[in-house]
C-alpha cells in the first residue's frame, strides 16, 4: 500500500517565484548546471526547433520526516 500526501510543493512558477527558499534552490540548480557544463546557452539556428523547459520544485525530507532541502 502506498500513501500519497500533498506537501504543498508549488505547482507552477507563479506560486514560487517570490519565495526566497525556492529562489535559493533555483540558484543552486543553475550553479550546478554551469559548474557541470550540462548545457550552454547558444543562438538557435533558424531551422532548429526550441525545446521547452520548466522548473519543478520538490521538498526533500530526511528519514525523520523533517525538511532536508528544497530542490528545484
């Protein structure tokens, strides 16, 4: 049996854009992407199709059920 609980993670950008804990999580994620050279921003060629991306925010809990970190 699996129990699903809503922990209040924001479901869209407008719900977390002004929340300092989520802003910090986004900054950490961008820094990791840049450090690992996961992708780079380039000019899109005229024949290419762009891909859409979006932020997903999840609250991570430790084994005691307390907030461990906010992950974007």
